[in-house]
C-alpha cells in the first residue's frame, strides 16, 4: 500500500491514479475508481535489466503492475533454443501482468526493465481485499481488465488473419515457382534424352 500521507506519497498516488485511466491501462475506470484502486497498490522500484515477469513462471504469478516511470520490454520465446524477440516496449501508463492476476496461469511473456522502473503493484491478496471492501469498484476494475484483455485478443486475431493472408500469398508464390522449376527440369531432361540419341 502507499503508506503515509507525505507530500511525495500523495503525489505518487495522484500520478498512479491518473495513469491508471489512460489508453495503455484501464481507460474505462473513473478517476474516483482509480484513486480507490491505487490505495490498494504498493509502490515498487526495479533496476534496469531486472526481470519483472518471466515467461512460463507460476510462482510469482499473483500480481499486476502499472508502470509509473521508465520503460519495460515485453519479450516472447521464438524457439526451443530460448531465443526471444522483443514484441513491445511499454512506458508510463502501461499495465503488465494483468492476465496472470486474473487466471493464475503461467506468464505468457517476459517483462524486463529497460530502464529503472517505478511501478504500482496490485497483488491478488490486495485485489481480494478490494473485492471485500469495495465490491462495486472491484467489479468495474475487473470489467475494465476484461475489456482490455478482449481488445488485445481482437488485435491478436487481426494480426493472425493478416499473417494467414501473407502466408497464403507466399505459398501461392512458392507453388508458382515450383511449377516453373518443374517445367524447366522436364525440358532439360527432354533435351538431354534427345542429345543422347
């Protein structure tokens, strides 16, 4: 929790509440809901280069974090050789770990601090307290999180459709090239037979 009533703490809470209702986070929440939710979050500092969330991890799968300051890279494994590819770089106002806090499944990506990070962390325990203390705010938070995840799913589906169209076009190109190569090989084979006679 953001403890104390110092001016610095109040400033960080105000900043966190403002960032929580941006496009990168949960724009559907009201400013008042955001202030209440931030009261259940705790501040966290992460050094550049540190892994915040590791793909496949289940042990530390009980939180989500709002980036208050700094940048975090999102990476996915692309091969069994543990090669990874940066799929996104997120900055202030972005949420990480929101799927894991909802379903408790293994993390789907690795999040690495590209710079020093300031985060506001909401644990599953804090979410449970929010549900008990402020059920209507918690319901709106869960609805906003669900919408955000649904939006990401729709975007992923759109990208998959584009990939499928590109893949189909490439396959057609390969089939056409294969047809040309087969005809050329047949012609060369015919010429070699004629030359042998």
